[in-house]
């Protein structure tokens, strides 16, 4: 009962977040975040779901000091949504990998790869729209909200590469921070709060 209630609360909060961003009422507070600790927390929170399906969770961030310039709440929700969807769409014994690297031209690229069911080509153009679902079959459909609004609010980009029956790679590009004024530097934001299962900003 407690777990079901927590999932329902997360879904309601997701819907409210999307509505607030769409209405321009949800402010985006960008700051420089230490990415690797955030990614560690995200993967640990999904370990029970992955273990139920014998899915291997992997983290690939070579640079421990790699920063992410973003709204911390949105970054957690985007990362959590991508990992949650990858687990849901990956069969027993599969692999879900979370990776990050400097993006070409500046900023940071966050990537989630899986070897799951893949996305039909005709669904790719609309997959990032709010409230979109990949599969229409009610026996296979998964809950999930789009990431487009949050990514657009950051001035970032989204790339999806998928082969039906082989897996999906989703890359979110976060732009670099603006140049700070002279004698002023960005202050790294601390990691705080809990990660909700399947959250989406």
C-alpha cells in the first residue's frame, strides 16, 4: 500500500511539474552540479527494480569532476525518468547504462543506453512530447511523461537512437554555464532531496 501510494504521489507531482513549466510558473534555478554523485544516487535508487529483473546497472563517467549546469530538481527527474523507462523497457537479464561526457561545443551530454525492446521508427518524432507513450497495447504500455518541456527550459537538446528489438540510446545535452562576471565564479550546488521512482520534470 505504501509503495503504491508513493508511486501515485510521484505521478501527480510529475503532472504538476509539467503543467507549471508549460504555464511558465515553475522557475528554473540553474547551478553547477557535481554530476557523478548525483548519478550514483540515481542508480542506487533504482537498484531494487533492476534486481527484480536481473538487469545490470552500469555507470560510465570517466571524469569524477565533470559538472552539470542545470536545475538540480529537473536534472534528478530527467535522469530518473530515463533510467526508469530503460529498466521498464528492458527484458530480464538486460543492461542499462548511464553515461556522461563533455558535449561537443561545450556543456554536458547525459546518455542512457539499454538493450531492451526499442522504439518503433514512427514513434521517434513524438517520443519526447508530454504524456506520450511508446506502446499502444494496454498489456505492454508503460507509464511515463515527456522530457521535452524540461529540456527546452534548459536550452538543451534531446537525441534518441533506437533499433526495434535491440535497444535505445537517449542523449540529453545540457548547455554550458554563461560566462561569469569578472571576479565572480559559480558556486556548486549541494546534492539534496530524495529521488522519486520514475519522476519526470
